[in-house]
């Protein structure tokens, strides 16, 4: 399995699987996407990921892994990809 140093093109379905392996759980499925939630010490974070096979736009992916939604960052996402595969 190749080690990634840059983020590959990820579909919504692949990102959902990676987030589930990081401890996020599916709370609701809707037409526009899947709501994922994770309990932290101070609060529960909820984010919606598009449920599609098409690659996510760079801005959409950056927003999902950013501080306001999942707060995992690009470095942690790369660790998940290298650990569990794409």
C-alpha cells in the first residue's frame, strides 16, 4: 500500500468510512449526505458529509476536516489514510 504525503482525491463514501474508523458514528442519512457525530469531553461535534462516489472538491474537504467541523486537520487525515487505506 503506498504511503501518501499529499491528500488524494477522496469521495464522500471513502471519507465517511475513514471518519467511522476514527470513532465517528452515523447519526442520520439524508438525501444531501450523512450526518456523523463524535462525543468529545466538552461537546458533541456533528458534521454532514456528501454521500457520493464523486471526488469531493478541495474546499469541501478542507471545510470538513477544518476546525469548525471535525477538527482533525489534513495531517491527521493523512495518518488515517496511511493507516487504513483509501
